[in-house]
């Protein structure tokens, strides 16, 4: 099999964590990042269970379009407001963060420092902050869009949701790993959590807030819950996005589990959707977003310094009513070939023209713009039949690829220390 190209980059040594030369290596169609450290020698880490999936969807399009992802920072600033939580999950990606609550003064300073529009409030559990409403109000006053990442327990109280809305909150990332009480107990170690979460979802829907469901995929635990999570997302007007996070070995992991990667998540979606959504759909749409971004960015949006399109995540817009992609993989594949050809010859204006014609012909202009710039204008809120299906691969300092991944801006703890991946 092998890789079509050689992909060299910089990553961190697995032992001393210093930035070192690295390259992608394929073995039995698994993809590894192999690093060479002067001090510690050669180390390598598994990056994907399906090497051709990552190459076709990400590494190769980036190479062809010539986009230098590593120069950009993420478009969202992540604020870990507190390390406290009212849950005690056996898998907690936030575990091990610096201790303490971030002060309001620090938040003000970070607001001043970063011109990003979106500030994601996480923890621990951010709703344990008594002053959360004030933080939201402050961010709104500064022209920022606060996004709340919560386990939803406190949102089971309708008055609490009303107060969040009154403070200016519009979008909630809601963690929900399953819809089975038994599995939920296994993951969180607590009883009756699910019931509260479902009440919270209803409250958010009643208050007309947009919901982004965030589900950790834990090998050997909740793979069979994917169908139920998809059903919940397509049947709720308020749910605009469904994110799957294959769980990796960072944070606290106190369960024996199989490591899952993006391609494994796609395979589960394939299976549980009776192949209405397929691996190729994800590959071609990711390629398309990179190509389209390459065409647009090199012309109009030179100053748009960052976007989720370039992060290590996969997006696929699907219609809720029949759970199928808004466009077939075959159609996207043909435009991808043309765009990559033009962009590799540096013909950006022609690429832009062809892209615009394609979008208008396919009546996809509105939908594509919505998936490109969804959170900028909250376009998707007005599009009830559309669901953005996403897969996000959580990066750790050990898997970080300096050239091909966005530099996420993450702050945690009392002193608002920057969490350094790069
Ligand atoms: S995963 Fe989230 S809800 Fe669970 S313990 Fe960690 S911060 Fe709390
Ligand atoms: Zn080393």
C-alpha cells in the first residue's frame, strides 16, 4: 500500500517532549508519526488506524493546495474556567489541568489580547462558576461570542437556562456520550445523570438555544450508542451539530478501552446509518473544504487567519430528514480534482471562479457558506433540515504535528496559563 507522498513535519519527542523532526510512516495501513530525537533516539506513535483515510482527506490536499496550516491559530480561544466538576467520569480529558479558577481579571486580559470572536468556556464544569453569567455578559459586551461547553447537569433547571440566555448565551456544546443509563453509569460512575441531561436538552430546546451535541466515542463502551445519538440529533430542531470525539490516551483514563480514531468513528456512522453516510463522503467533503478554503483564502480572505476547516476535524453537512449528505461523494470528487489541479498551479482566481460556479449550479452556495462560516453568522440556526456531522480528533502534545495542525489557544487555571502543544 504505502503513502503516495512523503510527509515531513515537526512533532514532540515522546520521551523528553522537545520539538524534533518527524515523518508519517505507514505500516499495514496504520499511520504512525515517527520522530527522531538527538537525545532519546527514534520513537513513534499511532495516529490513525486507516492511513489512506488520513492521507486522502487531509495530508494530500494540504500538500496540493500549499496551505501552511501550522502558521495559523485556532479561531476559538478555549478558557478552562475551573478544574472543579460535579461529575467524576472515568475518562476525563480535562483531568490534569492547572488547578484553580481563572480570575475575571485574567479573562479581561485574554479578551484584550485575542481578537478571535469565539471564546469557548470549559472546565472541569464551567457552570460551577457562580459568576458564569457575569463572564458571559462581559464577553458579549466586548463583542465576543461565548460558547458554553457543559455536562448539562445544572441546565436541568429551567431558570438556570433562562438566566444563561438572558446573559447573552446562544450556543451550547452539550456532552452526551450515550442514551443508556447503564452505559452512562459506567462512564460517569454516577446514577441518574442521564435523566438530568435529557431534561436539560429539553430546556435548551424550549428556550430556543442552539445545541451542539458532543459525544466521546469510547472503544468497547458506547459504539452501539451512535445510532441513538444520531436519532436524537435529527429529531431535534435545536440540535445543529453532532460531534464525535474518539477518545485518546490523554487526561484521565481509568477504563480498559480500544483506541479509536477518526476513520473508526466514520465506520461506526456508516454502520449505524445503514451506509447512508459513507467513508468516502467524509474524505471528499474534507478535501473539498480544504480546496475551497485554498481558493477563497488566497484571494478574498487573505486576512482570515484561522478556521476550523484546517483543524484535525471532519465535517459533513447532512439533511436531517433522510440522514444523507447534501451532495454525493462522486460529485464532490470531480470538483476536488479540478480545484487541486488549479491550486497546485497557483491559479487561484480560476479556482475561485470554478468553485463559485459549482456552488451556484448545485444550489449549494448557501449550504456551503453555512458550513464554512456557520458560527460566524449562526446561519445554520435558520436551516432546520441541516445537521453538521463532525468528528474531532483530540490532539495531545505527543501527537501534535507542528506543520499540519492549527495552534490551539488554550488557557487554564488561576493564572490563566497557556497550555502549550507547540
Ligand atoms: S469529562 Fe467533563 S463531566 Fe466528566 S469529570 Fe471531566 S469535566 Fe466533568
Ligand atoms: Zn527526546
